C-alpha cells in the first residue's frame, strides 16, 4: 500500500484537503501534517474543527507541524508522495528555498533531497511574479505544481463535482487512481 504524506496549510481551499481525507481511506497509508492556521481556515470555510475531523479517520496518522522528532522529519523515512493541499504561497516559497522551519516545509526539503514525488496544490489568484518564479523553480527541481483549476468538460452540476475533478486528478498524478469523475470523452 502506498504511503502518502498530506500537508495542509492555511491557504483557502480546505474543501480539497477534506475530500482527500474522505476518499483515500483504504487506498493508502496517510500521514497528515496540518499547519497552525489550517484549523482556522477549516472553521471559516467549512465550519469544521480540523482536529476533530482528523481524529475521525482510522487511516490517518497525525503529526504536529512543530515536531521535528516525528519520523517524517528524517530522510530515511520512506514515503511514495508528498502532497500539500491546499498549498499557501508562503509554504511554497519556504519549500523552494529549503526553509524547513516546520515539519510541513521540512518534508518538502526531504522530498527534494531524496527525489520523492511532491505535488503542491496551489490555490491563489492572481499569481504574482514571485509566485510564478517560485513555481517555475520548484517545477525545475522536480515537483509538480498543480493549480486548483477545474475543467468543465465533465459537466459539473455543483461545487462538489468541481472539487472531485481536482482531487481525482491530483490523486492520479501521485499514483492513486481513485475515479471521482469521468475522463475526457468517456
């Protein structure tokens, strides 16, 4: 079974992290690192306490974002992919420059040095030149920059269809083929 690490930042887009938590049960081992501000965003956007939500999932192992004694803080800890969803521009910048001041950004540093798959689900608009330069450099370093820009060819009827489009594509990109929407022309 694949081992995935999910980093949840304080960027808008808590619904993406929530859906990833829901659909990955039984498909992978999931370690989660949530930033200090992520719970505030979950409260504001979804009226959900993130800590309570995480406790409700049996397939999730939660790591404190300040705990550098976590096994995730070591390059010898094996994992298949690191997914940051949603990824704030601050976290993206820290990952780009190897600033491992939290467990969230330390795992990004490890993903680069150990050549592990990393995907950043960015949810910001518009992008500044600094954001675009960070994305370009991170992509050149081997990570995947995935803007939360859904397609519309599957004829979405509600916000959940749009979320499923993005989450399904993200999970497929990191090696978890969980069908949430129809593919193009199927």
